[in-house]
């Protein structure tokens, strides 16, 4: 068999498709050439037939063949000279060609890094539109028209240069607005030069790891705690230690500061996630003092502190003492909407100037129009008005959820924390497996989380229960949803003889 005949056989093993929706014949022919060359069916150095001969054999236009040859040369599969077009010499050994199918199979299931294998998901990203989703705000109540006006003003007033790269730390107008808001509302000691705009709170956490830790160092975090912090620590190759949480927040044994000091300590002091505890003033001051002495950095994750339902908001621990070793992280995902993907990191004054050269290399300053619109939204008073409306709404929804739990969850349970935020944590006896309850609830149209999934220790007596969101659920839904959830809790109990309603208790901490 001549080279030309072998080549034609390789290319027309089946007719080129002309079915509706099929790739063009040019694309099909190009793909067949590439496959034949990579699999060694067309040997290196072999001359391809003339475009006239090939178009007659394949019944395609000559322009189609010429375009295919040109693309093969452009991508390095062929070489053209005065004598014609030849198959390029590629580094494909006979063994490599023979192993190609196995290589393709391995590529479909690639080996992953150890850090990826150790990450345990705490949420199902595909079900966040369901009611009772923890951390999901009331998206239907967002003032979309006011936001559109802010976007229009930002676009109308912005010079063409705004379409280019911006300040790596974020738009100055937004950083000024964030700094002013944090000074007034959260008691944070900062100015705009210390604020870095990030891709949500997760971007800020990752930035903390990259700026202030080295692979192999130790990080502490709350247990149960926020899975995003654990993921950021794992991605930075840090050794993570889980610290228990009680009614006053994170509990750190004094000996750990000597034996296994942390480079980073992640805490959610104003509203512990997910238990709802508030870190006491005594523990805040002790943590700051110990961190300063050990050379550690505290990551204060203030993710939903704006929604305090009883009394005044608890001020940020960052502002308790001058130049505290605190990296303050915040986000607009709860106060505005998650898809905005704008968060921020407030650097200590002593660290900000030294970090700026590194930030200029790591960040590129994007989403400029969205940042300018948000600055306008804040400066124009729309942000404060929206927060006021949402505080009242979430206060009413939390109370409605509490009442529905009291009335319908006839299994022994304990409501934890709950004076702030967008969710309640409910502890259950161990005979009720929370992961099974969460899965059954999701199948029934409710996206409650399993409390144990937030813990590195797994299901324990103090960490078995449900995390129930109320931000995205209207008040009239709570009673029927809690009745449905109560049936699931009873049905999934290891001991099928559920306690009677008269014997059930509901304790608040």
C-alpha cells in the first residue's frame, strides 16, 4: 500500500458528516489529520497529497483542504516547502504511540495533590436555591433598581482608562468607602491605605496565607469551623490544628502557645461559624496578647457581623488595641449578594507598607466598574438603608424559625447561639445522624447543613446536629418546613422509638 493510499484510508474511514449541528467539514478533516499524525498512522516526513487530489478523493472544496493544510502547518503538525507539505517530525516514540489510549484514560482521571484529597466539602454547591440554606441572604429583597442606578452612574462617569488595569489593592474610591464604614460601624482602626479589595472573603483568606505564612507552618482554626479557612490553609500547605469552641468562643490551651505555636489563627469572634457563639472580651484580649508575644497573626473573619438581632453590634476585635496583630477579613456576599464576589482584607498598619510590593505582583486590579458602583452605592447611603431593612427582616425571620422549632421539632434538641447572622445551629442527640438527616432533607427540598460536617473531629456528642438558614426563607414557610424536618429527624433516628413530644426539651444557649 502506498503512503498516499494509507493516508486516504486513515482520513476517510467514515464519511465526513453533514448532519445539522455537526462540526464543519473543515473542522472534521483537521481533527482526523491530527489524530492520524499523533497515533503514528501518518509517518514523519511523509508528503501529503496535493490539495487538488485530496479534495477529489474526499469530495470537499479545495479551499477546505487548503485551510486544513495551513492550520496543520500553523500548529506544528506539518511543514511546508517548495516541494509540498510533509508530516512534521514529532517526539512520539513507538512506545508512546502504543500507550496513547492508556494515557488518555489516565488524563480523564488525573492524579491530584494531597491537599486536594484532604479537603472535605461542607456544602453542596448545586442546591443553594433551596429554602433553609445557611448563609444565603434574601436575594429577592435586594434593591436591584438602586444598584442598577449606581452601576449606570459609575459607567457614565468613568473615563476610558477604567477599562484598563487598576490599582492592585482595589479602586481608591471603594477602599475609602470601606475604611470609613468600618471605622464607624465596626470600630476598626484603619485608613484606606490598609484596605485590599479581594475576590470575596475566600480571596482574602488565601491572601492572608500567601502573605503571612510559609509551607509547613501551623495554623489554628475553630472546631466546628468555616471550611473555607481550612481549604485556604491546606492550599498553603499549612498544618492545621482544630481548637474546640464553647459558649464563649474558641478555647486555646495555654500550653499550645509553647509547644505548637500557630503562624495563623482563624476566628469568627462576632458570630462563630457555625455555632453562633460570641468570643468573650477576656478571650479576645488574651488571644491578642498571646499572638503578639508568639509572633502569630489572627485572622478575624467578620463575615456577617452587621446582622445583630439583640442589642448593639459587637465591635471588631481588631480595634481593641492599637496595631493589634489582626488581619481583618470581610465580605459583601451577605450584605449585598454572593455573585458580587467582592471582599476585603484590612492589613495592620505595621504590615501594610511592607506587603505592598508583593501585592503589586500577586494582584492585577480588576472588576473596576463593579467596585466603582459599590463605592457609589455606599457613599450614596443605599448600603446603610439596605442593611437597616435586612436587619429588621432577618430578626423577624429568626424569631419565626425559633417559634417553628419550638412548636414542631418534637425531638430533644438545643438551639446554639443565634443572636446574629443568617442561621441557627441546632444540636441533636447522637442517635440522630445529622449527615443522614441533611441528605434526606435535601431530597425533600430543604437545604439544612449537618453540623458534624463543619468539624475535623467528625460526629461527636457536642457536634451533631443541623445548621438551618433563615435568610432566604420567608416567615410563612417555617412552620410547614419544620413539620417536614421533624418527620425526617424521627425517621432517621437509630433508635426508631422517638421520644414523645411531652418528653422533648428545647434548650437555648
